[in-house]
C-alpha cells in the first residue's frame, strides 16, 4: 500500500487496519537499491555498519509522520468525493467498488464475484465495535513476579526469586523487563535480579529481556524464547533424567528473533530458525533445526551439536561456531552469503581461545555434560568446528572483534 486510494479500496473490501512497507522506507531515505541483505546499504537504512549510518543516514521520524499525514489527507479527499463522512462507513461496503472492464486479456479470466459479494440481510456492523479483545491469558504469573520484584528494582538491589511455570504462562519476564527499561532505560540494573523457574514455559519466555535481569529455567520452553531480548541472561537446562542427551529439544522455534543483546545458554537442542534476525545476542546451544542464524546481522552463536538444513541463509553479520561430528555441515550450510573455515590454523588461535572460553561458560551456567565433554577433550573436538562468517566481512576485522570480545 502506498496511497490513500489504496486505503479506500482495502477498506471497501473489509480491512480495518492497513500496513505500509515501501512508502515509509522511502520517506526514511531508502533509494530502493535492493542490497538490504549485503549490510552495506548506501543510505544507511538497512545496515549495522556505524560508518555508513553516521555518514549517509538522513532519515528522521518526522519524515515518516509527514508521509502518513499526506496519506490521511489523501484518504479524506477521496471520502469527501464519495460523500462519506468517515472511513468506518465504507468498511466492507463493496458497492463502492467497480470492476474494470477494459483490461488486458490475461486478467479477464479472473472472477471477482465472490470477493465483491455482500449479504444485504446482515444487520451487524462490518467493523469492530470494541477497543480490544479481552485476552485469554490473564498474565497471573507475570503480574505476581512484577509485584514481588518491583521494590528491589526501585532500590536497585540484587535478589533471587523462585517460581513454578506452566506452558500456559506466556511472555513471562516481559513486564519485568518493561518496568526495568522504564525505570533505568537501556542500561538496566546495576545489581542483577535472578528469576528461577521450574516447569514448562509458554511462548515468548524471556522476551525483550532487559539488562540486569537473569532468567534460569529448569525444564523446557515453547517458541520465541528471548524474542527481541536486549540484555541480561537466559539459561535453560533440564535436570530430568530423560533430558540428559544434547539431542533433547528444550526450546521451540524462532528463538532469539530480532534480539539485540544479552546472552542465552541452552543445555539441549533448539527448534527451527534459531537466532533469526539476531543482531547482537550471544548464544550457546547444543543443536538446532533448519534455518539457524537466518538473516543474522550481529552477535555470536555457538552450536555444540548437529544442525538442520539452510544454516546461515541471508546472514550478513555476526558469526557462528558449529560442531560438525558427522561431517555433514558443508552441505547443510547455505553458502550464498557466508564463508566457512576451520579454526585449526595458526592464525585462528584467537578463535580457538574464544571458543574454549564460550564452552566453559556454557558448562558453568548449565552444568551440561555435553559442554564438559568438549571442554575436557578440546584438542580432539577443535578440528571438528567450523567458523561461519559473512563473506562481506573482512576476516581480520572479525578476528580483532572476537579477540576484543573474549578479553
């Protein structure tokens, strides 16, 4: 959608909300170069590179506001010409639409009759009459947590809390992180607060996690763990006898989606699309499904076990270590935008040191038998690791960043 007329047509077809993509991007300075996936956008809109952003990004939120003001004025103009006072009056009113008769031959076979049909016997409104739907999830656990930790957040005092959790408890940690961000901004807490959970967590466990908030789960979690997390730490382990294998899946799909910071340690495998669009979080896991590190633009992922197909598709930033015991990773990695290298060469010493420290940290956080095995016999396992890094990045710069992060 780009114009007010697009809004009018969509509303007549029944739309109540309207999504815009290209228009606001152009208003922010995008020149439609179609190189978003290369991390070197010439306008600074679609890149993580500070040098390009500082020199070329001219986008301001006021420009986007102005764009939508023009859209609103355009909608008002069309409504005025139609003799309609407000947008709600045309929602679902397909009689305002007319099928174009003069069109190219390939389009004449399209039948829009059912799309434009209107049941005139229906007396109910065609648009929503309530401001919002009452949520099924009452957020009972989340509210309890926030109530108990609020005094310690205000006083900036360190404290540990224990809770039981079920898979119907969704977005646990989000309200706590929101309160921390509202109180202290992005810097978060100086003295960390730790939330210990036991059980099976619902969707979006630890989403938008703030700096200074550490979440530890003994059990497993559903999809979207750590979604959008900004800082702090998430640790997921399972002390049950059935979950001692690294192949046991402890978290669901699309974890770390859009994360910008923080650390996550999982003493087991993850579902599909782990760390998709990750731009700053550091993660250590023991296996992953398909599409791991998809569209990743920053951060670091270490996988101490097998992965699925299409690893690193669209990855333009950050890097990953992958343990390849069965020597199948070469075929599972999408090498369109990434390079894969072994870390046994002399000039990879900084990576070996960094990787060994990561494995040790993973063991310290999770008590994982898998990470202990690899750490204790690192000389054997180091030759089985791949370093996955974006082809557009300079390897020397990547090594320098790795050394600095490990120091």
